[in-house]
C-alpha cells in the first residue's frame, strides 16, 4: 500500500491501531544519497573507532534526506498457532516547507540512478510527499504559529496565495451575501494556511474546508464576528490543526515510539541515524548520547544482517549479496528448518507482494526483514511457537546493529560496544620509493586484496583488512620483497608516539645519570 500526503491523515487511525496490536515492525528506508564525497581523512575506514565512524557519517545524514519509508507491521493471528499477518506500507516523504522551515538537501547521482533502476516514483516523492519535522523544528514553528509571528516564505506558496486572493477578490466584487465559491486542489496543511491568509486579508468572507476543496462564503461583518467567536472552527483551533498537518509523518513516528514494539531491519544503522535526525532531534556530537537516545526510542532492535552472518557460517549457505537473496535462501530447501517456521500472509490491501518481487521498494524490503527474521533457522522446531520465544532465541543479537567498514563489526545499543575482532594491523615499510602516497600503496595491493591504508611515518604505512585470509596472503606474498616489507604491527614497538616517548625517557635518564655522576663528591 502506497501512502502519500493526500491519503496520510485519513490513514493515521488505522496505522495507530495496527502498530498498537503488532508483535513487531519491519523497517526499511530509501535516501536521496548515502555518503558525501568527503576528503580522504573524512572517509570511513576500518581504522575508525565507533565514535569516529559516527562523527564522519553524521555529516552525510545531515546532507541527504529520506524519500521513502517502508514499514511492515506483523501481528499474530488470534486462534492460529505460529501464523502472522503483515500490513506493508510505503510512505513517500518530503520535508515540511512552512513559514521559517525550508530545508536544504542533496541528491547523489548514484543513489538516484539506483532507485530509478528499481522503478522508484520520484513524482510521488516530490509532488505528494508527506511532510515531517523533528522536535526542534516543531518547537520553533509552534511558537511562531501560536504567537501569530509567521508568514509565507516559500516563493511557490506566495505565488499560490496571490493567485487565490486575486481570484477570491474578483469573485467578491460580484458576489451577494450568502454566495459561495470553491477553491479546488488545495490540500494538507497548505489548505489551513490559505484559509488563515484569506480570513486575515478579507473581512467579509468565511471559509470551510470540505472534501472538494476550500469553500469561500461571502458574509456580513456582524456574521463574521459571530462565527469567529462561536464556531468550533476558531483561529486558535486552526493553528493547532496547521501544526498537526505540518508535522505529518512525525505524528506517526511518535506513535511508533510510544508503542515500543521491536524494530527489525537489515543493515539498519543508516536508518537509525536518519530516524533520529529527521523525526527526533538533530544528531548530537556525542556518540554515547546518540546510542542512549536510540535505545530510549526503540528499546528492542534486531538487525538481520548480524543474524545472517552467523547462520551462513553455521549452515554453509551459498554466498549472498543482498536482502532478497537472503530471503530466497531462507525459504528454499537449503534451510533445514524451513517448514517449522511461522506462516506469514499479506493483509488484504497489501497483496502486491504475494506474486511479484519489488526489490529495494522500502515496504517490500521491510516485509523481507520481518518475515526473514521470523523463519531464521536459529529457532528450530518449537512445541508452541510465539514471537516472544523467537525473541528469546535471538537474545544474543538484540540491539546489536551491524556497522559497515569500521574498527568493530557492530554497535551495541544497550551497553558497551564489543571489542574488535578484525584481523591484525599490518605494517608496511617502503624502501626506494620516495614520496609514495596512501593512494599509491592502495593501488599496489588492490589486485591481491583490498586494504585500508593509513600513513604512519614518511616511509611506513598501516594496512587493515576485514578478512583474515587476506592478511595471511599479503604476509606470505610479500615476504622477502625488495622494496615493500610487510610485517605484523606491534603498537609498543612501532608507534611513533611510543618511540618518541622512549627517546625522551632515554634522554632524561642519560642526563639524570650524568648529573648524578658529575655531582658525586670526589674521594
């Protein structure tokens, strides 16, 4: 089911009911870009601590925006053991443009190409995207609306308002008291905004919002005063309605947070960063504060990427490269527990995924996350299976979110991060190659395997890979090489800081001995 701005407000009661009755929720998000093309020191690498990785990625999250959120809400069917129904929805989003809010964001050509390849509807995103804002933006806009200190700033809205006022003014010149006209095609919170402007500009009209558009009625000033003071449609109520409409998807986000349901995703770290930035608060500079905030928002997270890593090692499944392939393997005869997993059916209005695959459509991927999580082979046969039992089996993976290209493989949102289990760092000594750069070193090794490279000194570099076999291969391949000597890096032996400290200590000790010897009295 696709939901844009036109359908969103009508869908909210149903969405709230679904989330409150859910066992868990699958999530996937599509963005206008993933990572900024930053200078080399700002690019993520295997050398990064989680806090360093976070600060580097934070910039990209602030630069790009969400274009589609997919949610698949899974609920157990009452009276039927081990059977779930999935309600899957695509939400097209577009940042709120209202008053002082006029967001800037970037597109990354590769991301646009990628989504276009899979049939993403950019018209729905740009023309009918659901507005949203975070808590900081909401506070500012709420203050301006309730104090009356707001004005139309968007050039598009200004042009639209001018056309509407001109049209109504021309009509008023010929209209009699009691006559009315319709302004079609104005929806969402812009409809409230247009009515406020009209009421402020024209003292002899009254407006009402109907399904067909805004109804403008010519009234006497006395009748207008009566309506303003007795109608349930007073300006103060309107301002609350404008704020509610301008918040858009953020209203549903708060419902999701209050429901405290387990959230299931695949490689979901970027999703969590964007959820925090776009709907909660701007990402803090503190990595620990970010972790705490996410844990408070979503106490139970399951990243299926971490689960599949262990399953693939244990059951020796064929190699896969994306979520769709993971789902195919788990639902094939290769999975020894395929027939003991739960049955998942699609809800009546969400049946487009029954026969047809829609890879990289957010709601489809959200469904794959949730249904794949339910049938993971870790669980095996259970006498009376339920989601709480599946959750017990998955306990080692709860709140462990996969981290792409960093010094640790995952982040723990409910405690300290696990220590690194990466292969050891290698030390490269370069001889007879003056002025060699990190990029040249990278190209030298890329045909053998991929390493992240970091300069240690003028002729020394650190090499790091995420595969133990690659580290062993390079040590073997470059043993005895005339210009490139590779060995294991030992911090206490090779670190320039330690060497400098030892040299300083040596100098101080030497001077101390000399002073002791020279200061000793003669016989």
